[in-house]
């Protein structure tokens, strides 16, 4: 099995984690283990790495890639459950957590997973193949209103209503079964003059359906809060986002966790009750360098934010 994936903002993440060789670190989105390999290289025999991924294919590849290291724990699960996963492993606090959100290059390129709008494949889009909800169910069962909302909110697609309308119209005659069928529906919904030659017309809708299937946005704020709670003093949380809604959730969770006092300046004591959990290291997100953008086009929308626990 070939799991191609270029780790985005790799050096920036490693620097951001400020790795303690004897520490415990979590890669909550293990993927092809690109980030994890660089983390575990910097750990002593006393250090540990916990690799979490909901994609069992990713876990298999990571185990092979990291086979020379005996201080790695692999866990099939969702990073949204980081607190309960650590409890299950008997670990109270860790020294760093990395979350590289979104879909991996392997998942996009592995056509039979249904993430790609190229070719003709089953409508799946599940990162975790053991979960029930898939793209086929969303497209064939969600109401027109629900579909329009998802495509507009998660895909930022201005023709979301027309696409949703045509999805429902098509499935009233025949169940939507393949990615090719969905692409054809989308293409008939977007006037030719509004199509961007630099981007496939189905890109935004496929992104939106994928986000809905894998519930990538709704739990994210709480995931960030819980991740910070799992850190030791001076522990770092590094989060890479690829979508404006992801970045907003991370940014808001960081601001709330920093707990800056919002009392009027003249008040002699704090009355707002805001308690700081730590500090934001990146006042502005770190973006890919020009060299990285040239070598990996999929890094274009990446943003890295870093938080340090008190």
C-alpha cells in the first residue's frame, strides 16, 4: 500500500512543539506519519508518541514507517476524543499535541474512497471506514434545505441552492451512486461563465459533503479546548487548518483559552472571572513558505496556530 502525503508546514510544526526528548506527544491526525517521524526522531527512550487516526489504512502505513521506533502507541480513534483516549491509555497529561486537519493526499488520490471528483467511484468519503454515515446517505436522504446549507456553509459555494435542487431532482428518478453522477449534477448547476478555470466546479461541493460525512467542524472548538486541558505546563498545541471555518474555530478556542480579562480598565479588581489556561504563541497564523507552495500545491490554504499551556 502506497500512502503518498507531503506533510504541510513540517519544520514549523516541529519548532512549534518545542519538543522535550523525555516528553509525551500526541499526533492526533497520524496520516502518513510524516510529522510523527520527525517528532519521534527527537525523543529519547524515555519519550513517547501516541499516534491517533480514524483511518485504519493510515495506521497500517504509519506502523510500517515507524517500525524502527519502540516508543510509539497507535490508536484507532478520532482526535475529537483525545481526552478519553488518553484516559483509556492511563495518561493524565502530555507535553504536546499536533492536529493536521482535513483530508490527506492519500485519501484524495485513492479513488475508491470517493473523496475525489475525478473518475467514477462509489460515494463514500468516510475517513473511518467503520462508521455508518457516508456520502451516499447524505446525498440520497438529506433534504434540499439541508443540502443547500451544507454546500454553502462548508463549501462556500454560491450556487448551493441550485446544486441541492438538482441533486434532489436527480435522485427522485434514480439513486445517486457514483462520484461521476454527482460531478455531472454539479456541472449542470453552475453556469459556464461562472466556472473558474483554475478550480474544478465540483471541488467546493465535494469538500462540503466530506466535511459533513466526517463531522469535521462542529466538534472542533471543544476538541481544541480539551486538547489544551490535556497539556502539561509549557506544553504546546499545534493545529494546521485548511478551511476558514476550521481556522475560525481554532482561533476562537485559543482566544477563549487565553482568558484575557474583559473588565473595564478602571475597575480595581477582575470581575469577569476569565481564567487564563495559557498564551497564544502565534498572534497571526504561520503560512507556508514560497518554496513549500511551489513543491506542494495542497499547502496553499494551510494555516498553523500554536498555543502554550500555563
